[in-house]
C-alpha cells in the first residue's frame, strides 16, 4: 500500500543504529513493534512517501517507522558514505592506538627511557659489527700484501690465498648489509618514539 507523498514531520525519536536490512525491503518483521506500522522515506525526487514497506533502493537513504496515528517509533539514519565509513574506521583505529599508548607508558619521560634502552641495544649491535668489519679489513690487507710479495718474487699466488681473500671480502659485504639494516631500524624506532611521545603529550593533557 502506497499513500500519497506527505509533508515532513517532526522527528520525535532518534537512533544511532543502522538498519539491519540494507539492500532489502524494510518491513514490519524487521522490528519488534506491536500493531500495524508504516514507513516514511524519500523517493528519487526527494518527496516523502508513506508506505507499508521501504523498497530496497531507498533503504540507504534512511527512513522512519510510524504507527497509524503518525507517531515516530524509530528513525533509521541514512547509510554512511564510503568516506564517512573510512573516517569512522580511522578514528576507531586511532582510539585503540591511543588506549594502548596510555596503558604502555606512564609519561613522556617513560617513553624517552624506553627509547634509550631500545637504541642502546641496537647501537651495541652496530658497534660490534663495525669492529668486525675493521678487523676483517685488516686481515684482507695482510693477505693481499702476502699475495703481492709472492707476485713480486715471480711466483704465482696460491689459489687458497685468493679464495681466503674472496671469503673475507664476502663476509665484510654481509656485515655491511646487516649494519645498514640496523641503522635503518634505529632510524625507524627513533621516528616511532617521536610520534609516540608527541601523541602521548597531546592526549594526556
């Protein structure tokens, strides 16, 4: 049953809950109302229509549930747009991150202390790698000097010596790659702690 378009009525009740029937017709069985109910929604022209169900294509635009005396029993708001849903998810994610931050640290000073401990471990690891690179470099220099003396004496350099030099250079390459990753890790942690300290100061004011 469709009734001629009506003028807008004052909304007496509001609900933040979205309809459980997006994409299908809204009807009495969707709600726990006693007695006959009607639905008021807007069509493509923006004209309000009163009917005993809401066609699926109008569900996303929101609607009202009324009893026969015209009293509004429920208001189902319009379905949020994609941008609104994305913003809502972003805010919820930020709220969860803020709660974790407040549980993890007691103050900005606590964050700075955690930063110092974390970076100290990484710096110690990098110091060991730098020392090993220096030590291997000296070994390479010694082996290459030995190879040069052999050549100056008119003899061929032993394949074992050349292989040892190649292995030492390869080991240095591996250490330099690991050192580069640790340096990037230290920089990333620094930025994360900067953000954490800044956000903590903002939300704990």
